[in-house]
């Protein structure tokens, strides 16, 4: 079982790559806003999503069975909660079109939904890690 997880886990150094990706996304977001006065949440969300994936799925300094269990437990709670939050944001804030106009309003992209899920999982992982 332990060897199976090690195949799918990234090295601890990949946390640096994830942090750099998030930093690149923030820099690109603000530079696009300053140059073109354009708010591009998709670029920020996509780079943040990749960065959070590398950070969350990287090995910890102390990587044992308890850490694996806590990561899995945080994911099992974060995925349904994140999808519920995404659904509620789409339903109440983004998909309210004016009746009779046929105007469609956009919804949360998959990258933005994954960022919500990974942030919940990341926060819940650290909460459960220090609680247990």
C-alpha cells in the first residue's frame, strides 16, 4: 500500500513549483489588469489550480500513514462541499438571467471550481493534521 501511494505522490520539492505557479498567476493577473484594464480570472484560476495540485499532492516532511489518511479524509469532505459551494454560487449569483431576453450569464469554470475544492482540502488537511 505504501509503495502504491509513493508512485502517485510528488516529491516534497514540488511544493516550490506549486508556489511559483501561484505566484506567476498572481503576477500575470495584476500585470494584465494594469496594462489592459482586464480582469482575467481564468488565467489566475488555472495557474493557481496547478499550483495547489502540486502543493497538496506533494509529500510532507513527515510522510506516514496518518498523513495519507488525513489527506484522503480532507479530500472526501472537500470535494462534495466545494461542488456544493460552486453550485450555490452559480445558482444564486451567476445564472440569474433576465427573463425573456435569452441572455446567458457565465458560470464558474472548472479551474475555478477546482481551486475552491483544493483550497477547502488544503485548509481542512492542515486543520485535521494539527487536531489529531
